[in-house]
C-alpha cells in the first residue's frame, strides 16, 4: 500500500518519464525469449546442426549489445537521454523486421548484431533516464519497473513462439518485435529529457521547468542548486578518455571495480541461459520436441511467476533497501541451483546427457528449480542491476559508469550464451547447474561485502560513499 500511495501522489510527469523509459524493457525482454522460441526452426531452415553453432547464432545479438553498451553512455551525454531512447525504439523496429526477412545466416547475423547495438544502448540509457527523473522516495521502484517491462516482454516472446510453433514460422516470431518498437517510439516522443542532462548542457531554464513538473511540491531551486554543485565538483561533462581516467583513480576506482564485478556476476550466474534456452532445458528433461505446450508454455509460466517476484521487489526496494533485496534474490538462486543439480544428478544418473528421460517426480523438481532460479534472479539481480546502474556514479560519470557496468554484464552474457548448450551436452544438467551455482555463491559473498546501501539517499549524495572510502560519512547516514 505504501508504494501504491507514493505512485498515486507522484506527478503525472514523473510517472510518464518512468513508464516511457521502462517500456523500452519490453523490446529487450521480447528479443531475449523470441530467439529461444525460434532457434530450432531457424536451425532447420539454414541447416544448423551443432549446439555450438546454435549458441553462436543466439549470441549474435549479444555481440551487438556489447558494442551498444560501450557507446551508449557517451551518446546519451552528447545527444540526450530521450533522443537516444527514441532512436533505440525506432531502430529496434527496423532491425527486427530485417531479422524476420533474413535470407541466409550472414544476413541474419548482420540484422541481429545491429539489433543488439540498439538494445545495448537502451540498457545503458534507460537506468540513467529513470534515475535522473524519478523522485527520491520512489526512485528504486521506478528503476525496478524496467525489469517489470523486461519480464513482460519475455512472456510475450514465449507466448508468440508457442502460438506459432505448429507453423514453425520463425520469421514472424522475430519480425513481430517491430510492433512494440513502433508503439514505444510514439510514447517516448511525449517525454521530456532529464533535468540533470539539461544542467549538463547548461540549459538551466529547461532543467528548472522539468524538475518542477516532476516534483511540483519539492524544493525546485534547491534541487537545481544541488545538481549544479555536483556538476561543479566534477568539472563538467568529461571526454571519454578523461572520464575513464577519473573512474580508474580514487575516489571512484572503488565504484568502478564494484560495478564491473556486479555486472559480470549478474549474467555469469546464468539467467539468460534460462531465458534463451528454456525450451532446450525442458527438452533435456525428457519432453518430446512436438510437445509445444511444455516446451514453450512452461517457460512462459516460469516468467509469469518471476513477474510476481519483480512486483514484490518493486514494493520492497525503497523500504527494505537495495542490499537485503539483492542478497535474498541471490540466496534463492543458490537454492535453485542445488535443486537443478539434484534433478539431473539423481534423476538422470547413468543416462546419456543428450538423451535424458526424467520421471515425473524429477521433472516436477526440475520445474521448481527453474521457477526458483527465475524468481531469485528477477527479485534480486534482475531488479537491482538497473538500480545500481542508475545510482552508482555522479552525474558527470553516470553515462560512462553505466556503460562500463552493462558492458561487463553483456560480456558475461556472451560467455554464457556461447558456452551453455555445448556444456549442457557435455556435462548434462547437473554439471552445468553446478558451475552456475558456484558463481551464485561467489556473487552472494561479493554483494555482502561490497554493495552500498543507497535507499533514501539523494542521487547527488551517493558520490560521498565512494569519496569516503566505501563508507557513508557519519553526518550523511540515512534514516
């Protein structure tokens, strides 16, 4: 009830900018799942037979995402957060259509890489946009809204794959993503840019106008003055070279190491292996390739349950805090990994890893493991990565910092995307989930030791944590 009250009492402008930005997550989520649904049908069309080749095909988009994430922060600083999001949504629609029209593997690869560039830019820009536009009291919840939209997109992707599976029409599966791309482009055109970006460009009047619309009852003059002081402390918007140099020395070296490792742990623990390859995992449990209800319906159900977890996370992040939510989610992932190892380790004992037949009890245990893995991720990592991406750095470094964090995230995503299917075939489900479980344990210990708690702190004050050697100054403690 607390979050609902805060949302109801927030200004229409604050909700517009948050919803407009968060909806970009729909296209990211849709693309993550529709390639999983289309993969086997694409492989049949283009005669792709090996698991390694399928992994590379899936990872074309990740390669592009890495490039997009590398340049996203700089582009957002130069051209504005809003302009880049509009460009992302429009180009996503174009390259989705191109993917559906591909006539061979090279043309599909080019379209998917370019699509990935658009997505890579979006996952950098959206957290910046929301963090810089949201009122402090609901900033965490509005950042988590991006994950809500992402999971909704994943569900849509699986449901469409389920509906089209009997026809094997992978072209519509990929090309249909153009529809939300166009709709989101139109929505974004109505949103303003952020007050902090206007301040970075010296447009004080525009910054004041938008800040007053976002928080009509707030101290607009005080907020603008705080932004100016924070920008003055960083000597304006640095070049990429100077910005990276500042990130690699004190006091922000600690922040840089934190976001790089956090971003890497988010993906190396394996969530996108679940999203991309859920149909293959379901088949590895013994379901027939023709059982479309199980192969596509069960992954969709897993995501629906995960969506509930995101809403819970959204309601708690500004009350419990970032660290408790994140640690709880990772802990659930560790438990899920143990269940998956038990499922394949005992249920498939003595069987060929490429031709497993689990009985009903182990199938149910495996499905529970998938559910818990997804619930743990969406509650913790999936929600908090966008929070920390938007909050970790001061305004003049936020673009580069977000790019750095999400590039690390995507590098780990690429590793998992390429390696998961061959590893599944080589070691079976027990081996691959044991590896992911070890990474989850390491991630838990890392967060426990190094993650800052930013709940309730003004965005411009978070730099004080890093400037004080990874501790909050006594006079700046949150209530």
